[in-house]
C-alpha cells in the first residue's frame, strides 16, 4: 500500500543530486578581476593581447588566479581588491600610454570563483541584481532632435535620388532646421515634384512657398512619422547598448525604456563607473562616404593642407586616406551584415543587406563611381575610424552588397559584427548616475540570507515540536524544496534581487502549508479509526486534491504578476512561480518517498509518530500516538 517502486526512488535521488550540484556554485562567491577589451572598433583583442597582459603582471610580480580570453576580452582573476587595483593601474599604463586617446578599456569586474569541474558541467551561480551585487545605474536621455535631424538628412538624400530618377529638375535640396527646402524655377516643375513626393514619400507634409522664379517646396515630417521615429530611435539605441555593454563582461545587464525618450541601464558587478560611462558614451554611428583620389590631394593633406570638403583618415594597416565629408549612406539603411566569401576569388568578404531606399541610393552611387573607392566609417565621440575602403568594381543593385579584399576570415567576421551593432539612431547623454558599492550589496545578501535562515529555523522548530517524526520529514522536504528552487534559478541563469529573496522566504512558508495539510489529513484518518498504514495512504490521496487547488490559484496570481509586472515585481513573480512548482514536487513526491521508506516496509505498524491526536468523544481522554 505504502511502497514506491524502485524507479520512483531513483528519480527522487537524481533530483536531489542534480539540485545539489547546480546549487553548489552559489556558495563559492566571486573574486575581484580586471578585464581588458578593445576601445576601438577596428582593434582586435586576441592571444597576443593575452600574452601581453600576462607578461605585464609577471614583471610587476602581481599574482593572479588565472588569466583567460573570451568573446568580451582578456580577463584576469586576482587574489584580493588590492591586487585588483594594482593590476588595473599597471595594465592601464601599459595598454593606454596616451590617456587622451585610449586604445583599450581596462575595467574592474567580478568573476565567479566556482571550480572548473562545476563550470564544465554548466553549473553556474545565479546572476545577482544591482541591489545584491553592487554596480552602477544610469539614466540616459535620447536626443530626439538629433534623431530627427539625422532622419531629415537621410530623407534629403532620398529626395535627390527620387527626383533624379523621375527627371524632375530642381534648384537644390537643403535641410533648414526641422524642414527640407526644395527650390524650383517654375510652377509646372514644382507641381510635378509635389505629385512625385506625395506618391513616394507618404511621411512628408508638403507646402508651397515663394513667387515668381523663386519657388520652393517645404517638406516636414508628419506627427505620426515623428512618433514612429522616436520609438525606433529608442529601440535601436537599446540594441546598440546591449552590444557595447558586452565589452564590460556584465552578466544580465538591465536595459529598459523609461518614458518616451529615456533608457535605464543597470550594470551589476561593475565597480569602475568611469569606464562604464566611457563605454556608454562611445557608441558609434556608421557612415559610408566616397574616397577622394584626386592626384596630389593626399600628399597635400599629409603636408597639412587638407582640401575643402574632405577629411584625412588612417585605414587598416596605417595607410593614410582622404575621405569626402559628404555622407552617402548611414547605418540606419543597413538591415544585416554577415561574413562570407567572394564567389569568384574565394577571398573573405562581408555581405551587406540594405533596405529599399538604401538599395536605390547605393545602386546610383556605385553606378556613378565604378573604379573608385568607398570608405565605411564608424564615428565614435566625433572621431572616425575607417573599417574598410573597398574599390567599387561594378554597379551594385538589389540591396545586396559585398565588401572584400585585404581581409582575413576573422576580420570579415569582426567587420560584420561592427556593421550590425555600430550604429546609433540618435545621440544620448547621461542625466542620472547612481553607484551601489559591493559592500552594500554584500550586506543586502547577508540580511536576505539571515531572514531566510531564521524563517526556516522557526518553521523547523514548530513542525518538529507539533508533528514529531512527520514534522522532521516535512522539514527535510522543505530543505529539498529550497535546494530545488535555488538549483532551478541557477540552471535558468535567472537574476536574483532583494524581491527575489523575499519570494524565496514566502515560498518556504507556502511550501510547508502542503505538508501541514497532509499531516492533518493523516491525523483525521487516525481519529476516524483507520489503521496507520491506511491513514498514511488515504491522507496523502485526499490531501493531494486540496494541495493542487490551492497552488493553482496562487500560481495564477504569480503568472499575472509575471505578465503585467516589470522590474522588481517581475523578478519576484519568477521566483514565486518556480517556488510553487518545486513545493508541489517536494511536498508530495519527496515527502511520500521518505514516509514510505520509514513505514512502508513494516508489516505491522501500531502507531505513527505524528504528534498529539485528539479524538472528538464525550470523555476528556486523548489517544496519543508515539
């Protein structure tokens, strides 16, 4: 009656072992570290950088607990915070001798101290939120005026191409503040241009201006288009920030929109606020321009006489390059960039995809500039870097562009990544900054741990005193529930915050409720005269339906918080819902397995150690179970 088959015991044992393994990494804590990553879009962090870091620390006799290279850069795990600060200063001097033009980002960080065998099993600690781990909080304001200006500049280029395609002559297209002014010499041409623009540019409001031979067509963006532009600017900037923040090696950064034009960025574990601000401030804008190959112009620019309308840059390999200031295409026209190979030469190449407007512009530019060079630049903090400057071999249409020549497969992969993630839709500035120190985060963890521990202890004392052996089994199941919950959070790599710790404490109180229901059901069966074995069997069977009903209603409330909540509320809901699922397994399956081990193998059980059982009869006598 009260016996489990072997496979059920095996499942419970496996669940406990797996839960223990995936809970274990959370007890090793974190160690101070320093990370070295690239500060330049075209600068690669590789094994040579790793060797340079190791040799620098070795010469200065700075001991480390390991140095390794990953996708975010070189990371050095150090013994204590003093060694961390010393290593940071040494590497900063070595890698950035010119402080005004840093080549690398040398940032303080925290890394997990878990043993390698646990890491190999993908047993990783939970991510800790800003309130537990410490870190920095930024509130950024997106410059919507800058986004509008950038969009109008792009539309101006589109209008030039469109009117040229339709053979509509004009006297010039210029952007003036937040409007585009198109000049015409006669009314017939202006009317034709208006019709063309109305058919092809539905986002523009058009108005006539001027008389005689000085006729103008004024184009402004419609309110709906401006709203859509603002939404796009915020979303694209958030995506770009995700890519840039990866350079700091931040686990689970929080990047969320606040209001119409603000972005909240939380970076748990980042101790160096200045470096974090530098990363956020140097988000790049992608631009495509033509190279000026006029004979003698490059030599004159090198000599200090830069011709009007051009700028002097240095391309990959250190060769000087003269680039025109006029922007042909911006990054917002780029929809995708993937590494690949040239079908004819089998050289490494980057394949670009442009939107419809970008395809049309690019087709015209390549048709008119066959044999000339085109530069792709990333503009960061007002400084531009030439990613690549290929020669235009033929007219390129269809929105599929190939960049090849003088690059390795790794360089093609890096270039594709830069082109996909380098463009900002609008400038941003930091308007609020808060720092939470690691000591405050550690204090929060300690308080949360103590609250959970004392809550668990109080429940354990009550259950054992009131239900004796069955109470002890309930406490063991409660410990298993906590083990399963922490293991699940670690396995899912969820972010634990203070509200999450509150949810864990609440989950313990709710989990023991199921064991109370089971124990009271067994007591009720004993009071009704059932044998001990029958009381155990019937008690579990009848309590199961009540437990399911109560947990489902609570789970519905948790799912509602998960769907409609945000921030800390959502973090609370995740832990709350997982706690309900683990409590069902531990209170019903694990508890029954332990009781079956204790009583199920006995042929005759005279009494149960389940505390005082009061029989509702007329006498004052009570039957007490052992």
